């Protein structure tokens, strides 16, 4: 009898424990779902902020340049990602969905800005329709993010994301029909044109390195003290930047050779360049930009060292060459195998250029500070009246400079607009000239 009582008590306790365990599991599962939902909502909010920022900054897309040859593959990638999302989107968030959405949100924000910038780069006249379609894409993407945030997966899957995909396809169509920056460039000769442009770039870089060495000799002969110290550090940083660029160009060329070897099959390199002429034109444009930027850098360094120019010119020139080498890097890697060792080496070289560019800027600013400190103004002898007068004149000068800055910003925007227009005309003329030279007499 006693044994039966104990057994019944044990069974009751066991059932109670099992019930408590089930309740704990249910509670934990509910808490986990809530945490997952909050995390998912947070991701969607971050995507919304990123897309909103891109939409808000579309008005400044005409202040940057971007090669159309790189914008088109990026647009196509977003369409493919949306197709993938349709297959993995269920009635609740998953780890894979969060990953793909995060990637889409960030890359789509880049595509919105870069597509508008690419349109402005190749054709000012075609810019507005592309810019407006970028706004449509941003609006539909924001709607998609909000729909997912509200856990309306069925609406997102059946209506919102198909609409977003359609808007991106329309953007792709507009960009495909943009005139190429090379105008009448003969696709039969793009391989030869690339080779010629790479040679010109090499020559410009070698000339720049030699001119920097000459500047160092000149500075040592004509300067002393703090000025010589500042000049030495600036020129050393420029030398380091040019050395990093030489390595980047070498790695870029190796990457291009690997891409051609892997993609041409039994065809000749000439046929590969012809078949992939948009990619080749991107490389030509990048090589041309690097050559020009290298020359401008040396000219700015010359002006800064001799006192005929401003140190600020050198900062702008170094940033310009950093941007042009970034274009060369992106153009070179766009068709690369992601697991390629040469791609990894190219990435390392690109990071080295970025580091050296930042070092030039930091060195110039540090040099400016040293020179300013050596010429510190002494106001200790001013009377009360003189100090007040100087203060008012300084305030007037500040207002004048602020007005000049506003005016100069407007002038800068117009100059950049004209630069893109002239660059397009020159590219057209070069393409036509090449065609005439190659045609039988």
C-alpha cells in the first residue's frame, strides 16, 4: 500500500516536471521568436535608413564620376538577388533571408547612386530620366523593406518585390541605352587601344616618379630648416604613393591577363576584348584617368614645394589619383574569379594605394600646421583699440571668405559638369581618329 502511494506521488511529480518543462520550452520558443522578430525589424530599419540616405543624396550624383561598364553588372546582380529572395521567402524570417536582404539593401543603395553617376558621366542629356528612375527604385525598395518589417511576407513575395524587380529592370534598360563614353570607338580595335593606353599610363607614372626625384634635389638645394623638413616629408609620401601605384598597375595587368586567359577559350585575346568591349572600355577609361592624375599630382607637388602653388592643390591631386586607381582596381576585378590569388594580390595593392593616399593628405596637413606654427602671429603689442579694429577686420574677412566659398562651390559644380561633357567629346574624337588611321588608304 505504501509503495503504491509513493509510486503515484512519483508519477504526479514526473508529470508536473514534464508540464513545467513543456511550458519552459514554449516560453523560450516564444521569447526566441520575439527576439528574432525584433532583430529582423532592426535589419529592415537599417536597410530603410540606407536606402533613404541614397535617395536623399541622388541630387549630388552629378558631382561624382562612375563608369557605366561597372554599373550595368551591378544592376543585373540586384535582379538576380531579388529572384533568389522569391525562392527563400517564407512566412517568417530566416537566417538566409536576413543575410540576402542585408546584402540587397546595401548594394541596392550603391546601385542607385552609381547608376545616376554613371548616366551623368557619359551623357548629361540622359541624366534626368535615369536619376528619376533611380528615385523610383529607391521608393519601391523602401516599400519592400517596410512590408517585410510589418511581417507581410505574402504581400512582399507576390506583389512588392515583383514591382521592385520591374523598376530595376527599367533602370537597366535606360542604362543599357545610354551612349557609351567612348562614342564611336571601334570595337574591333579596343584591345589595341587598351594596350596603347596602358603604355601611356606607364610612361606618365615613370615620368612622375622622375619629376618627384628632381623636386627633392631642387628642394634640398634651395630650402633649409622647417621648410626643407616639410618638403622632404611631403615628397617622400608622394614617392611612396607612386610606388604603391606602380605595384597596383602591375597587379592589375596580371589580373587582366588571367581574366583573358580564362575567358577567351580558343579565341584570340583580340576576340575576347572585342566580345567584352564594355569591360575593355572601362579599363581604357581607368588607365587614362590614372595617367592624367599622376601628371596632375606632380604638377601640384611642384607648386607646393616651390611656393608657386598651394598645399591644398596637392591634397586634391592625391585624392584624385586615389580615385582613378580605385577605378582601375574595380574595372580590373569586375570579371575576376572571386577565389583568384591574383585578385587577392590586387586587393592588397589597392589597399596600399588607399593608405598611401591618406598618408599624403595627413603629411600635407601636418606640414601646413608646422609652417603655420613657425609663423605664429603676435598680438601682445596691440592696444585695446587696435585689437578691436583687427578683430572686426578679421570678422569681415571671414564673411568674405564664406561668400567666396559658396560662389566657388557653384563654380566647381559647373566646371565638373563641363569636364564630363568635354571628356565625352574628346573620347569621340579619339575613337574617330583611330578608325581613320586604321582604315585602308
